[in-house]
C-alpha cells in the first residue's frame, strides 16, 4: 500500500532533494516493520536478557522511526 504512493514520487526527476527525502522515508517505513520481525524470535523460554534486548530495539526503533517519519512528512508538506 505504501509503494503505490512512494514509487511515483521517487521516480520524479524535477526535484532531486525531495526525491531523496521520499526515498529515505520509504526505506524507513520498510525498516521499522522489519525490525518488529525480530520479536518473533522471543519465545516464552527465552532468557530475559535476550527478550529485553529485542524489546528495547523494537520500542526505540518504533519511536524514533515514527518521529522521523513525522518530521519528514511535515517538512515535505511545508515546502
């Protein structure tokens, strides 16, 4: 669903800096769910440090990824 909006914007050649920003936003939109897949490997019998390590990554990447997405989208909307 994201690709339908991002790919045409990434193919535009009139504004290279905007194309790069859209590409970075698209890669971030793919990377955040990819890191969520790491939580699949946390099993009930996993050691607490292993589970806590991946929980930390998931929470921080989600928060930082969403904040970056908002910043980029807001910057694109303003310009």
